[in-house]
C-alpha cells in the first residue's frame, strides 16, 4: 500500500532529479555518504514513522499530557517512538561524527524527519526540540557541556527544550526579565518564569536540558543584555550521573487546540521548590559568552524556522495524500444528469480536482522550497570559499521568512481543503484530516509569527547588505527564467510570466523604499510577505516544471504529467493573486495606519 | 461591560439606520409590533445568551454527548438554556401568532438568534433545527401534525431534527434509499439509515420530531421520488400524550472537530429494535403530498442556508470582539526602537490593526448581508403584489448562496485572524477563539458545501428565469452606485470602483455563457462564487458607507469613523482580489478539467 505520509517518488524527484543532493557527497563533510546512505535514512525514517509514530497520533491527541500534582503523564507510545528514533541514530542525523552524529546533509536529515513529523507532529516535536537544542550547545557550548548534555541527547537519554518567551514578552524578547546571577564557581542561579515551553517537564527521558534566555544583572538593556544558559531538570555529575533536582518546576500546562501530544508549559526557575546544593535559584551554565544569547539563538534561527516550515509541509502533505485517497474511493454524484447511472468517484468532479490540485501545488511546492533551503544550509556549512558562503548566506537569509511562513499559511489551507474534500467525514475525528488542520494552525504563530516574519523580510532581509540578499535571489530567479526561455514552448511561457511577476515585485519594492516613508512601507509588510512568497513559489514551480519537461522516456508518466499540471495550476490560479497585492503595496496604502483603536 | 458576543450598536445601525426594519410594522403581518418590541426581543436574547448560553460553551465543548449504551448523555446546562429560550417564547419568534408564535420579522428574529449562536453555537443548534423543523411542518403539514408536533416544539417540549443525508448520499440526495411503505391507515413504515443527523437521540426534550426524506416504493427515480415524513422518537396520542417508542434508534455518534456540544448521529429507522403497534418499521406520517419532499425542503432551504450564514457570522463576530478586547489590553513591543519605553498595546501595531480591520469588514459585512437577506424573506412573505413578490424572490434567490457561503469562508478566516491576534494564547483552550475557529469550520460543509453553493449560483441562479435574478441584483447595485455617485466625494469614488467591478462581473458572466461550453463554464464555479461574493460585499459595504456618511451630528464619532474605515479597507484590500479571479473565469480555464486522477 502506498504511504499516505509523504510521496517517496516526489522526495526522490526533488532530492535527486532536481536538487542533485547526491553531488553533496563530493564535499569533504559528506564524503563518507552516497545516495545509498541517503536512501537508507529515508527508508528507515519512513519505517519508524509508520511503525512507531503514526499509530498513536490520534491517541496522543485524545490523551494530552496531564499533571497529577507530582508528575506529567504522557502516554507510553511517545517514549517508545522517541527511543526507536534514538536507537536508529537519527537524532544526530546531521550532526558531526565527532559528536556521535551521522554527518548527513541537513536536507536529507530534514527530508527523513518529514516522515515522522507527518506521522505525528507532537511526538516528533520532542525530537525536533532536542535536535535544535543539541545543535546550539554543540555550536556554542564548551566541551563539558557537550559531554554532559549533547551526547546524552543524541543517545535519546536526555531531551531538550527552548525557553525564550515570558508571559509579558512573547514576540518581544527585549522585555524578558528572568535573571541569572553569577556564582563564584562560574555557574549561575536563575530566577524567573518562562511561557510556551514545549516538551518540558515530562518523564520520557532521564533528564531535560532547558536552554534558557536570561539577563545577567548589570548587563546592557534590551536584547543586547540577553545571555543563554543550560538549565537542566536534574544536575549532572562529572561522570554523567543524574544528580539532584534543579529548581525548575512546572507552573502549569497549556491546553492547545492541536499538537496536544506534546507538553506545553509554564516553567518557574528558582521559585524555591528545590534548593540544589542547598542554595536558592535554578542552577544554570552560561553558553558561550555573556550577553550574546540572542545572537546565538539567531544563528540557529534559520534552521529552526526552516524546521517549522517543513513541519507545516509535512502536515499539509499527509492531508493531501489522504484526501486524494478518499476522493478516489468515495462515489458521490454524477457527471451526467441521469440518476440511473452509477455515482462517480468524487475525484472526477472538477471542483474536487481543483481542491486537490491546490493542495498538490501547496504541499509539493512547500516541500521543494524547504528542501532547497535546507540544502543551502549544507552549502553554507561546507562552503569552499568565502565568496560561496556569502552568496549562499544572502540567498538563504531572504528565503527563510518565506520558507517558514508560506507553508504555515498554505499548507494549513491545504489541510482545510483536505477537510472539504472529505465533506462531513473530514470534520469528524474518525478521520485524520481535522487533526492535521488543528495541529498545523500553530505554525503561523510559533518561532516568530507571520507578522514577525514579514517584518524580518521587508524591514531587514530585503535591505540588508545594500540589497545583496534580494539581488542574489534575483540572480537565481533570472537563471531559471533563462533556462525556461531557452527550453521554449510552455516552459518559456511560464518563464515569461515569472519574469514579469519578479520584475513587478522588484519595481514595487524599489518604489516603496524610494519614498523614505518607513512607517507606510512597513505597514503592509504582511501583504508583502504573501506576494513575495507566491512569486518565490512560482519560481520553485518553474524549476520543477523544467525538470519534469526534461524527463526523457518517462515524459508522459503520471508523475511528470502531475508535476506539470500542478505547475500550470500554480501559474494560472495562484500567481495572479499577487497583482492586486503589489498594487496595494505600491500605493503605500495607509488604511491600517489611520485606523484608530477606538474605531473598532 | 460591553458584550463580546455582538455589537448592539452595530445591530441598531444595520436594522434601523440602514434597513429601516421598523417600517415593516406598516405591513399587516407585523402591525402589532414596533421598534420597542423589536428592541425588547434583542435585549432578551442578549440577556439569555449571556446568562444561559455563554457560560457552558467551553464545558459542552469539553464534554460532548456520550452514549452509555442506553441513553445519550448531554450536560444539564444545555437543557436549562433550551428551556429558558422556550420559556421566553423565542422559539416561535417569527412564526404565526395563530400557532403560538410572536410573528416577528424573520430579520429581527435572526438578529436576536445571533446572540445565542455567538454565545454557544452547539446549544443554539438544537433550537435552530427545532425552529426549521417547526416552520416546515407548519407550512406543509396538516392540522393534526401541527397540533401534535409544531405546538410542542414551540413550547420547547419537543425538539426537531432534519434527516436528509445517507452514508452513500451526502450531497447527492437523488441516491437516498430509505424507503417508506404505506399502510392502510394512511401512515407509513420507514426502513433505512440516515447520517449526520444533528440534535437527534438525546433526552433534553420529551420527544424528538425527525423530519425524514424517504422514497415510497414505486415512485419516480432520483430526486423526483422523494417524500417527506414526520418520524417522531415516541408516538404521540391524539391527546398529545407521549406514547410508545418508535423504531428510531441510534447507530452511532459522530465525533466532530467543533460544535461538539450538539449530538451528531447515525440513525436507524425500522431496524427492529422496537415494534411500535406490534409491527415492523418506524412509524412515519407523510407531510403534504407524496414525491414532493425535496420541493418542500427546497422551499425552506433559503431560510436554512441564511441561518447557516448567520451562524458563521455570529462566531466570526464574537471572535472579532474578543480579539479587539485582547489587542487593547495586551502590551507587546514598541512603535519606536527604545526598550526603555513601555511596551504598547498591540492594537497600535499596523499589522494587528490590519487583522482587526479585516475581521471587522468580514463580520460586519456578513451580518449586514445576512440581515438584508432575512429582511427579503419578510418582504417575500408579506409582499403586497405579485410583482413585488417576484422582484424580492429574484433578488433573494441569487443572494442566498452568497449569504450562506461568504460568511462560512470569511468569518472562519476572521476566527483564524482572531487566533493570530491572540498569538500563542489564541491557540490554547484557555481562551475562546480557538473553539470559535473549530466550531465555524463546519459551516462551509453542511447545508450544501461551498461547491454545491457555487453550482447553485452559477449553474442555476444566474441563468434562472432568463437571468431575472442577476438583473434584479444589478438594479439594486446600480441604485446604490447612483446614490454614492450623487453623494459625491469619497462615496462617489467607492461607487465608481463598485461600478467597474460589477460591470466586469457581468461581462465575464456573459462571456462564459456565450461560449456554450457548460463543462468549462462550471469547472471553476467555486472561483465564480468567491468573486461574486466579494463584489456583492463591496455593494453591501458601500451601502453602509453611505449611511455612515449621512450621519449628521455623530459623523465624527468612533462608530461611524470605524464603519467608513472598514468600508475603505474592503474596497482597497478585498475587492481587488476579484480581478485575477474574473480573468481566470473569462479564460474558461481548463486546468482542473484536464487534470486526471492518476496524476495526483
């Protein structure tokens, strides 16, 4: 039976036919690998996803973590899945061999991870946070921190969290007040409270490694005074043994609409419930240097944001495949008005095909963009010259807000369409798609809301380094257009459409900044992000179209025909949405700015 | 404290300043009423909503009906709310006095009902179905049926359901197979199974009146052979006493994403669990004549579809008000880059204002359209000439698919934006908005999916009676444009935009039908519905703008300023979306038609 998690055929197309990730093995970091090892990890992840993650997806939704006053109880299947993933050595898939990682390209590791995330976004969330946490300490922590925390996380014995937000400071990290007081032995004592901490306070692993942003008293104000600390649930002895309970305690569990299987908590640090080593405060260890915490976080932010985008894609993808399967077997209505003829499968109705095509264009497009960007991470990490690194960074920087927000918006829309294809059944918990929709609704919020991504794009990435990022993207787009034009025929037609959209985007961008009216320029940043995203996706779809056009003997196969049709759909139904958006932006519309609170 | 269910100020504006519903009292049917009685019923409904419906909205979401093997258990608060509503004589608000109704205009009754629906869409769902059921029997049933079933429903002693769909026939009623066998005494015995029956098999009322579509053996094939039956849960004696259990039994409960407080069931008829009067089959009573069941249903469909649209509006509206309230008190971030200044309420951020303005334009626009259409029902019901009735029917017919689907789409989007304004909090069940979003997701599905509405609009309403419906709408739109043009200034500018959009819509519609290619014309009916809907809403917003412009002394008040700004928002941000949609339609794009099942 074909998997309804992801399409392996599509993954193979994107990774090998399009991105040619097997060529990464020419780089020293990946020299030990080959397409075989890449395929192996994809196979393995799919197998684990089907065997350990998918089966309890509904169960963990219906049985969210509960606090019995002492312990947070999580259903057993979550631990089993985490252990299976760890035992398969997949936690460290993209990490250095020296640390015990498999040193795979990030794009291959992320493609593999998409299987578990499609199967169970909550359970895989514990793993995603652990991986992000381990990456951060591995990059900026010292050897002792790596031994004490990173290695047990790679082995699946410890898990990780990211504790950034506070109740009064969600999107505004400058306003955090958790403080870290230095002690003579070089450690710190933390006092404060953190909000929205996923994957905290459970007993799935022997220990939990909380990475916490806090301020060292006397440091600079605002974001410049933020430092990063490791604050484990249990202290760890020099020999790696689990020691005393640290003063990190649960203030409460949040109860979410979706992603219910992963604990989401308010954590108190140094509230006095425990007194590790007989002293007040939660013991924390500074990562790197003081006051550089936010910089460290930002350094990992590209990867974290891509991971969120990929999570949104994976949920959209599995919903798409399930709605295709449903539409093929569900008979309803007729194409001719004769009730004596049998009903036809709903996949034959034009409107259902529209809903499936839209989903296909969103989820395959989103996956393509995600993999493209994660490959850029690999190229950045293994750049063979400063110049290459610079080009790759420029391109990556401007694509990240899109790769985070676009799938969060459109793969959520895909889930809504998957429900619609299922009709009333899709609205019930007896089917899977309503959960995907609920689960996916988180993605436009966490790891920087849609609004934050739009300010990052328009207020920062577009102008940074004198516009180097958008120029780099322009060159990449132009190269694709040139390729399409050279190919002639339909590819050239699509290339012309992309060319005109891209030129219009650049023209509008230039016009906005030329006014010097920063307030009006940024007022509609969210609209800019949407228009920008759709133009970028048209480029990604033209890329795919060209590869599908060049498929020799299989040109007329279902797979390539579908790819081409989805590309056509995107250019005909989706890209034109950007025209009125760009007109609005060019006019520097002040409707929102002029609105007043009292008028609502 | 201001209500966060609906804005009474807005209701007053729409009902009195715009629609002038007080003038309906000049008509004989409403002669006993006055603005005072209208206001009274609005006050009363708001009071009941706050006191009996809102408080258990979360509780009934968390405690959906369960089947213990014998009874379906629903939390007590549901019964209390239903009883309070019935005791206030609101079930029969718009029904004839002769039946015990209050004979209020439907638009006033629906405005009042929007309060309970905003407060608790599930509990109010039992009432909505009872009202629809009672209306249908009152219209087409005989005196005995009215005495036995309608009057107890108005008193709140009985409740009603609508049993149309079957598992193999959701949107395709031609394919139902439930059969009704005639008996010598004039009654029927029903055998079959019905799906998606809301409000069935509970013990909230003494009896449940199921209205069931079934086929009498030997009748015509397809929809022409469908008849309508009353099939009560318990037989009713001539004296109104509750008699023997009928053979209507619960086959199962569906478990939905939202609207969890109202039971949704699979019902079996004549399965043999009970043998009323010692015989097999569920006892049913034919309503009206044989084979006219679908016609009767269609007769009530306008009202039912408007009710769904109004339900979507009410959920959107309460989410909007709650997100405005939240945005005013939640401090986060700054307008200037100086972390030593205090954080500002998020309502001051342009992007948050955009999200609130969008919601305002959707929910106030949706409410306006809903009330406009329900007033048409009143005008239709009290038409003073055949000509008036014809004009009103023409207009109503073409607006109903919009008034059902537009709020189902955009007030759901409003709920998504309400979540986004709340940030992470909005994603938790500790706040209200996530439930509204889940509850509202049903509305694009039931009572005719979005796709079904679009086929109704483009395949039926646009062409019916030689285009009389669209011509009637065109006259109404033209009148508003003329008014705006005459007013000059900004109203004239908006009128010109509407004029050009309307002309373009008509031009595209004409071009599509001129090709004679029905398949391609209907292939993108869903896109047509969306474009059509946005043009209609621009008209509705221009209507409101003109009234707000004419407010004399209060012209500069917050309320009128807000109305004008929301209208501007709609014309600048929303209406332009239609341009690429209409281009696509004009091109009779065949992308979806040419897609093949195997290509997905």
